[in-house]
C-alpha cells in the first residue's frame, strides 16, 4: 500500500499515518560540510574521539561495524550479532530512498530526529556550531519532500541562551516542528526542572512547538547508561547491549517524565507540550499511579496540579509498533495521548512491516482511537 492508498479506517477519518520518531543517519561525509571550514576537522576529530574512544579518526568510526560503530545503528534488523554482514538502510542518509520505503509501508509523514547528534560534544561552542550545521543539513534532506519529511531541531543544550537562539532559528527559518532534548541534566548536574531552563520552555511555547524528549544510551551525560557502566563510547559490547538498550532509554525517560509532571515544569508552563520518545510506554500507568499516590500523600512545593492531570493536559508517550500494551495504556491515559514511532533506520525498525505490526497491536481499539494513534495525535503535537 502506498502513502496515497488508504485503508478503510483511514479513508473514513482522513488520517495520515505519521511516524512520530524516525531518524536520519548523518554520517561524517554529510553534515560536517555545513560547518565553517576552519573548524570542520576539529569538530569531526572531537566527535570521533567522543563516540569512538581509541579510534584513529572519522574513517575508523565509520568502518567500525565489527563492534557496532556509529553507522551500524542503521543496519537492517536481524543482522548477526558479530556485525560482520551488516547492511545499511540507505534511507537514513538518502531522502529519496526513505520516501520509497515510506511508500511501501503506507507511511505518509516521518518526523526526523538525529543519530550521531543525539550525543553532546564536551566543547559547548563547537557543539553549538555542530547543531547549526546539522540543522542546515537536515533542512536540505527534508527539502526533497517537505510535506512528508519533517525536521526536529537539535540544540546546544549546555548553553541555554545559545539553545534558545538556535531553536528560534530552526523553527522560524528552517521550518522545524519541535525541539529535541535529552532526558538528563546538561548543566553541571542541574535537573531539568531547575528555573535556569525556563527560557527554553518559554521559547517553545512562544514558537508554538513541542519538546521531544529523546534518550540516547551513551555516557556523554550523567544518564543511566553512565551510572550503570554500560558503555564504552559508541561501542556496544554484545554482552550488555540488551541491558543498555532495554534499560537505559526507559529509565532515563521515566526520570524526565517525573521532572515535567511532578517537578513543576508543566505547571509553570501550562501551554508547553512534551512528547516522551523511545522509552516504551507500557510502564506509564504504574509510574503515574505511583507519582499520583505520593503527590497526594506528601504534597509538593513545586506544583499544585496532580501529575496525571498535567500529563493528560500536556504530554504524549510514544510506543514501538510491537508493544501490545498500547491499548491498555490508551485506556488508562486516553488514546489522544499516544504516539507511535518506527525508529527507522535503526536496527529495531521492522522494515518492511512496521505499520502492519502497529495496526495489529491497535486492532482491539475503537476505529476512532486507532486513527488518533496512527497519525492524528502526531499531527496535533507537531502542528502538521
């Protein structure tokens, strides 16, 4: 089924199928060309040293597929664990190839988050330049079909003032539809609910875009991955990749959820919209019940509104297509708060078949609720 061929349910509701969290694969041969020439080599060398400790340079990083190097995250699912025969999904860096895959899936729109630029460079100034270059590259990637390829801004979050400036540029000049943050502290261990981050939340509201909270199991920031000692740079030791991918993302997103709905952020900024991505969603009911329980027992100096009420008013949770707990969570929190994400072109993206798998997972739901999950919620969050 192509993107122009609708199922009966979609035809009845006129809902587009929208991937709320896809990825590009911004290799070292692409986005660094958008950097000022005098810092290009320095940025590539620094990023290589961060994501590939012990590497000898960009070529080493790109070639390290025997140990799941950076571009191996674009490998087809089912690649053997040793990584010797990985095949890359071209749509990660080739928008035309991506659109072909989207047509085959019946996917109308893909919202695009980074891969390498999920990580943070230790030099805040160089990272700010990197964010600007990446965003410019992504703008050109999306220009192939801007109605179907939608960019999300990467910002230099170590510097709130620079983040605000780049967020404004990316939304107002590049047409991006959300601002990405990692779900962890950036500034000297300061939690996200600290008032110092207020200018960023205020800017998102003023721009009319949401915050996409996207994890990255990587020790560049004080996250669960670092705390559990699950990483050595971008290398994925095969003996703990399940722990790293399975636990780090979800636990980091759980923490961020608490900051927004129990740490006062959503109450202080009642028009702020937030999406929690790539951390699964089946845990949401029990987590909100726990936050709600303690909120009513102990109260809070940070907010007067309950966590569940704030979530229902301002937040979304993303599910993978194969999470069959999706209908249960939708019944608990409301189908209008649920997004879905393919994670294309990363290995857990089941291409072909991801949209078909999603349809099977949501089959027990009412047709109107299925339409919300398939695309209406993402259209509302991203302003599409």
